[in-house]
């Protein structure tokens, strides 16, 4: 199942927060609370780096296999 990078999902927030954000964005140039929220969330996400996945070393892989064998999975 491929995901369309342009598709959208719904994010639910409490109504009082939504109403407060409507007041916050008045006169700022944001067209909607959604536009504002997307902008803020993008900025926040950009400040956090995702850890890079690194492959297991052969020693780590052997330890995992030994542990799985001891638990009866292999």
C-alpha cells in the first residue's frame, strides 16, 4: 500500500485551543488555523533529527540470535 505524500489526515484538537489559535492568527497572514498548525509543526519537526538506522554488527547479530535461541524462537 503506497501512501500519497499529498494526501491529508485529520488532527483533532480541543475546541478551546482551536478558538484561541483563531485569535492568535488574526492579522498574521495565515489563512486558517490548519495553515498555522502545519507551519508550526513543520518548524518543530525540523528541529528534531531522526536517529539514523545503522545495521547490526556481526557480533550484535550473533548475540541477538543466541538470545532468540535461548528463548526458543530459533
